[in-house]
């Protein structure tokens, strides 16, 4: 069963090469187990081989569902897709801007533009609990 995936493309323009992450996702029951970071690190490593200048992506500015106990008042600021942004920050990405109306078929339509320069990229050592190989079958949760 496929539990996660990443799709990227190289963009070449004006002598510059960039890597655009089109999508990255891990099935909910398998999140928090190191799958997402393996996919991202693999993509950045492939990008480094092609001498990409930077890597960028868009993250939907969707609302994180508040728990009933922690439901904010209508005046309180909303928590916005903290999971994805925190995930990417861990790998050196920065939020560059919020783009209103970026998505035509998603609600909310706004997104954050995140990017990281590849000038300081070096692949981190990744390990899953009990893992001593790069390929491993994850047990069902
Ligand atoms: C974002 C996403 C890909 C992360 O995948 P994942 O397999 O759960 O991530 P990992 O287990 O590899 O986590 C790597 C690190 O990211 C951070 N992270 C991951 N999920 C997080 C969360 N919910 N909140 C805060 N930090 C988080 C953690 O620091 C984690 O490292 P840790 O071992 O120190 O906890 C996954 O949550 C997902 O598919 N989300 C829905 C789709 C999406 O938003 N994609 C991004 C836009 S393209």
C-alpha cells in the first residue's frame, strides 16, 4: 500500500535551476513516523545533484480544526496549517509570503509561499526507530 508520496519538478529559466515541490503527503495514520522527512530529504538531495539554487512550494492556508475544549472565541486568531509549515521549517524553509486567492478550487484559497536556498544544504542523518537500512516496511498503525 502506498502511504505517502512526493512530486517535484525542476524549473530552468535564465540560467537558473529551481526545484518546485508540487505535492507532498503522507496518509494520516502513518504521519509522525519519519516518512515525510525521508521523502523531502530525498527530493532535496536529488535537487542538490542538479545544482538547484533553491526549493519552493505552496502550502494551503487551511484552518486547523480546533478541539471543542480549545475552541477559540470568534475574535481569536486562527491556527493555520501549523503542521505543514512546522514540518518544512525543520528543514530550513522560511515562509516568504501569504498569497490570497492562489487556489481556484480549494477553500480557503489562500496559501503560504515557502522556500529555502540550497547554498547551505547538507543531507541530515535520518533514522527511524529500530531502523538500520534506508528501505524499510512500516508496520500498520
Ligand atoms: C506534512 C506531512 C507531509 C509530514 O509528514 P510526516 O511523515 O508526518 O512527517 P515526519 O514524521 O517525517 O516529521 C518530520 C518532522 O516534521 C515535524 N512535524 C511533522 N508533523 C508535525 C506536526 N503535526 N506538528 C509539528 N511538527 C510536525 C516534526 O518536527 C517532525 O520531526 P520530529 O521527529 O522531531 O517530531 C504530513 O503531515 C502530511 O501529509 N500533511 C498533509 C498534507 C500537507 O499538508 N502537505 C504539505 C503541503 S505540500
